[in-house]
C-alpha cells in the first residue's frame, strides 16, 4: 500500500496542474472506485462539475483537492494499487481506468486527472471539510493522527502515546491514530535504523529511544520522498506514470537473507499481523 512518501509525491505532482482548474466534466466508468462516496456516480459528478480546485493537501495516506466553495474536497485513498495520473484530455483510456476528471487550467489549458486502480481497493469521494486546529480536513481523514512531517506534529504527545502502550512497537507505528503515514515498509526501515526490534514492547522504550526512533522515521520518509517513493511491482507510480526508486535504498524491508548493511548478519523475515517484519537479529535484539 502506498505510504506517506508515495502519497506526497502524487500530491506534489497534482498540485500545480489542478490548483485553479475548472472541473468541466467527470466520467465514472466503474462505481467500485466510489466506495467512499455512497451517494453514487451521478451525485459524485454533480458535486464536482462547474467547481474549481483551490488547493492540494494530504495527511498520512489520504490526499485531497479542496473545492472553491470552501466546504468540500475531492478526497482520494489509493488503496493497494490506486494511481492518480495526469493525461491529455484526449489520451486513450488507461488500463484499469475507473474515473476521468476533465479540467481547464488557466495556464496549462485542458488536461485530465485519471484514477486507475487494478485491485479496486482505492476510492475517490466528495467529502465535507471540518476544522482541525488551524487547518481544515475531510471528515474521512479526521480520525487519524498528524504525520511526522507535519509542522504541527506533537513530538511529546507521540512519545507519551508510545510509552503508554505495552504492545509491540511496530504495531504502534502502524496505528494511524498514533502516527499517520507510516506503513510496513517504513516502519521496518526506521526500526532497523534505530536498532529496535519490531516486537519490543513500546512501553519498554526509553524517552531517548523514542526520540531516536522518531528522528529515524523522519529521516527515512524524507529520503524516500527525495527518491520518489518505493515501487516493487510498478503499481505505485507518480502522476506521470514513473516509478520511485527508493527500493534500491532499503536496508531491511524485502531483503530476507541479504547481509545487514551494518554487521553482515542475514536479514530475517517473520510473520507480523498478516504481513511480514524484516530486521537484523543481531543489531535489533530484544534485550
């Protein structure tokens, strides 16, 4: 599933092309792409056509394009394989294309935002915006915590939340109500960098260890952003259809049996919450 870096790359690509654009037409080819918009395709198109996008924002794995009425936004969750692509308005249909939104930009002219999704776990919706401190956020994303790259992220609150939990630290990192945008890949990478075993009880971490872990989370996310995100099967791509290359920089995730970059011990893979954890059994011992 795309995590914070991948979603931020998509948001940053959409922003200059969509901000200020008039939505001239909306075509829904598969209503499975509107599971988060229960009112259906006709209502979805009606709420968008004739309006303008005024901003592009994100929290965790959600991204949204605010509408010019100030009260609603087009919100997107990419699921496992969702793609938001920028195309010419007359471009041929993408494979697994579900929705096409035609735009008229004051500088760039006519273009289209295409939502393509092979596994159909992603969804678009028009959602109401609600106040969240100094910002506004769609109701569908209001339940999740701020992400660690958010300027309003509260380090102390995160530390206290971690120290109150007795469950495995990796489980805490995947809890989007504690910290958003961190999924399996970047949890493994940050824990490797901080030399913390994924099964270590969160409450057993010292204040210094939590601070170190949060620093490594930010470092990993920023490096992944700089490299365009992580792509393994070409299902995650940016708005131009290009894959990220952070997979070449991974130290733990997906490297089962490969030597640890620090000590040479083979990276181990173990089952974790219907997924897998990857770690160095020597550098990341449970003490």
